[in-house]
């Protein structure tokens, strides 16, 4: 399942050269994830209302080209079907010219909000990937 969204590089996310700080990229990835979850019909807020949290387990980013101040970044997010308690996302970030800026993989874990223990992905969420 693939979703695309956009975000503009803000001044506060850049260094003196007008290049997006590497630490801003996880925030761009989060925008991609949040919008992808909303697009598949399972927004984070709905999961949280059910007492389910999704903390990040792993984050890997390979930077290719710099994102520049005020440029529009296209975030392509692929949501993989959940496996057990894990949910993986693949991201690719592009500039307005279509140049690949970065590739990333983020893995989250379904966790019970009260016990903080991992739990299996909700069945209704798993069903979104069937068919």
C-alpha cells in the first residue's frame, strides 16, 4: 500500500547553508506515516483511542542529496502488512525536480498503552491489507 504526501522545508529545519538538517528527516518520515495511516483508514488517533500505541523500534535513513530551504519534498510511503506486533514503512523522499533525496525504513511496534507491552496488530487493521 503506497501513499504520497508533501512537506515544505522550513527555515528552522536548515543550517546556515540552507540545507535541511539531518535530524529533520525523521519528522518528514513521520508526516508520511501519519498521512499513510489516515489514507488506509486507520489514523493514529483511532488506534490511540483504543489504547494502542505505535512507538518506533528501528529507523534507518540513507541520505542521497540535500533538501534545500523552501523546497517541496514529496514523501512516498509504502506500508507493509503487519507481522505479529510489528509494522514496517518504506519511505522515499524526492525534491521538486524528482531527484531522490533519501530512502528510509521505519519499524514500529503495536503496544498496549497501559501495560507498555507489545501486542498483535488489531485484526481490523490486518484486514485492510487483505484482498
